[in-house]
C-alpha cells in the first residue's frame, strides 16, 4: 500500500476557506502572523565545486535529500520576482518535509525555515505520520501545472499545483521493502499553498497555509 499525504490532507481540509480568501482579502492583514522573527543564518556564497553543494542550501539551510528521493518541479517561472521567489520556497517547503521524513524529526532547520503557522502544522503532522507508520520516502514525486496569485499587499502569494506520486511509493524503514500500489486517481493531488514573505529575511518565503484536494481528476 502506498503511503504519502492522504491521511494528513483529509485532516487539513478545514483550512480551505482560510486559504481561498488569503490572497487579496482581509486575511492579508493577518496571514503569517505566527511567524518566528528570527532570521535564518545564511552561508557565504561558494564557487566552483562548492557551488554544487550550495544548491542544497538556498537560504543557508540544508534541504538535501537521499539519492533515492527525487522531487521534480516542472514549473515555469513567473515574471513577478515575488511570485518566482515564493514558488522557489514552496518547492523548498516540500523538500523540507521529506528531509524531515528522512531524518525522522519535525525539528529539522529546513522545516522551521520554510514553514510557519498552518504550514508548519501541516509539515509536522505529515512528518509524524510517516514516522509513526515506520515509512520513509523513495522514488520520484512530480510537481507540475503551477499557477501563482499575489495578494494586493505584496506580502503573500498563493502557489497552486498538481502532484503525481505514481512513482513515489515509499518504503519501510526497518526492512527497506518498497510499498507498491496499483496506479489510480489516488496518485494525484492538487495543492494550494499560501506563501508569506518573512519579515526580516532577504527574499525568504514561508508556507503559512496548506489546502490539499486528494484524488484530483484535474491533475491526471
């Protein structure tokens, strides 16, 4: 049986109304209010071979994943600089979740860097579900058909996209057994993530709210 975000997504559907009004509405005044004001430490920009390793530390925080975990983001960058940055950090938010799954902890620096409020809660529940199940990630998880929408105040961006987990079965930690399943609509989810600008960070965006529609026919 394939193990991924479905149990978590079902528990979080109540956040949908909040997310759908988060961009360009009254919620812009309060979105991200639970953010930590501590600025993440950035590392010096390396060159040469070190630059390759630095690609895993976009904000001075390690988001590297095991070799058998491949998160693919088939995303075209928008013209808006803010939306492009928010999109990049939405990707880092997902890298942070699966890094937490691999490290078996919700307290990894990547998780607390790229998530706040409801986004942090989502990440923590997601990681804990994998840990409690005795599973870890493996395979390729594809993210595609992305759209972005900015709030009028410029401090929040909704990043919406599909995911295809048909090649992302996961595996048992103790045995290494791959958790296979029959391909179905359950392999496709549709996400809307509200990314908010970190108040004291240089271009850092954090996931503050998460809405997931499972078995998303529109993503097939």
